């Protein structure tokens, strides 16, 4: 070793190295303010210890005061803190695409269809109610009631509109009208060729009761008002008809059927046990005896006398006058007026106006159609559902009477 060389000073080298490490550590310490940590230990003391032990300063471990020694993690500056995101990486998003929510199915048309169906049901119900009341669903203080007598007349209860006019239906309508204080007059719209004398008598009795209460009754004849139909027309306060209306036919007929020859040809035999000589009179398995024919004529003439007596009484005629025109013939209305069977010419609405005048109604009268055949009566009947076949079966007791049939 020469004198020219400067002696090696280890202490100075260590001090220079310490200053240099301190300067680098201070510059490279990251900003850890974003983390909640306990106060950091003294870096100078840590570095001094590391230098004395001969450990590289870039592997210095900074222990946490709150963490145990096994949880100490080596410090590798600098540290960059990034906010964690929950977005799906592009690659994974391609592998598992997120399906968009399915659009909600519209029920608009279903609601519209349901609404239309409800309107149809409500409208149909109102239509049935309206037709059931004959087109009149309001109440007036002064009204004219119209009652229909259409078809073959017989006793019993059948709905209107099937070709039969039953005394029960007509009488019930008359009573209904009379019980209504708003009804000031009644129009009978007659369209019938006649029928049972008993049915006519029942209706005449009810007409007289209505008139006794001060309610006038006007008859409006349609196509035909003959025989029993004229019987019920005679008591009216006023009779109007069209010029070509067929009326009259004042008379009675008894019909008895003899099918004995048919039964003989078919080999059908009858044994009849009877309590009296006339008990099986009218049976179609044999004809009438001479005594039975005489008795049948007597019955017909008695019914006929009741008929002409009623006509004479209500039309202000004598029985002799009625007999002169009551030989069973029909008259058109022009002739019927001349012989006193009707009062004047006119249609239904003329009859309504005349009834309103007789009832003391001023101005245009309100009309109350009581039993006019309507959609509801044809579809539903009066008390149960009827068909044309059902009605014919119910009327067969009269049309196919096994003991003969007396007709007016």
C-alpha cells in the first residue's frame, strides 16, 4: 500500500449509503391515504436495522401494528389502487350473453272482445224486455191498452203467436188492463175465424166486467172476425173493420167423425161398455144413431140461441132480426155495416184514437200492448218454453175431440 492512496473509510461509506437509501425510500413511498391503516412505524429505524443486518433495502417488510406477524405482506412499491368493477369481461360476455327481457304480451284485443260481448248481452236483454212490453217500457197517466185475439179460440192457456187465442190469456189481459189506473180504454184486435163457444162466453163475461168499471172497449177487426170471434166483438162499445174484413158467420156447428169403415178394413174391432145409450155418442168407431143425430141437433140449436141472444142484446137488435142474418153465412164489412153488425170502417190506429176519445184522453194517446206476440213470447212462451208441435199437442183435445166438436 502506498502513501498516495487515501485510506478506506468504512464509516463514511455507510453514512453515504444510508442517506441515499433514505432519499430513494422517501421518493417511492406510495400514497396510502385511501386505506385505513394505523400510523406507520419509523422508516429510519427499520432501514438502520436492515443495513446492520446486511439485508437489501428493496425487500424491507413493513409490519402492521394490528396484524399478526404471519399476515405481514412484503412491500413492493409502487402500488396502484384501482376501483373494483363488476362488469363482465368481453370474452365472458360473448360466451354468456344476457338476454333482453321479453316484451309483455298485449291483451288489448281480448279486453275489446270481452267488452263487445258484454254490450251484446246487455243490448239483447234490453231488446227482449222492450219487446216483452210491446215496445212500451214507460208509464203514462192516460193510456189505451191493446189486447190481441188471434187464431182459433179455445179455452186453456197457450202463449200468443202460435195460431190459438185462449180465453185464459185474453181474460187475464183484460183483467190486467182494468187493474191499471193509467188505462182509460181498451182495444181488442180481433183476427180469428172462431172456435169454442165456451171460450167466447168466458171472454164476453170479462168484457162486461171491464165495461162495468167505466172502461170503454173498442173492437178492431183484422182479416177475419167470424163466428165465435164475432161473438166476443158484439159487446164492444164500438166495432171498426176494414171494408174487406170477413165477419158474421153467426151460427153453431157440431162435427162428429165416423171412421168405422177404416177400422173394418184394418181389422180393428171395438168393444164398448157404457152406462147409458148416449155415453159413446161421437165416438169415431161408429156413426150416430137417428136418436143421437136428433139430440146433436138439439144441442147445436141451444148453443145457437145463446149466440143470437148475446148479439141481439149487445147490438140493440131483436132476436128475430139477428136470426134473419144469422144463417151461418159470412159478410164482408161493407155489407156487415149495412145490416148493423159493425159500426164503421177503420184500421187499428183508428180504433186506438176512437178508444182514447171514449176514454176521455186528450191529445195523442199512449198505447200499451199487453199480449202482442213478441220475440220473447215466441222464444220463451208465457210460463215455459213452447214449440209449434207442443202447442198443437196441447190444442188437440179440441181439434181432435173424441166425442165430437161444437164450433162457432
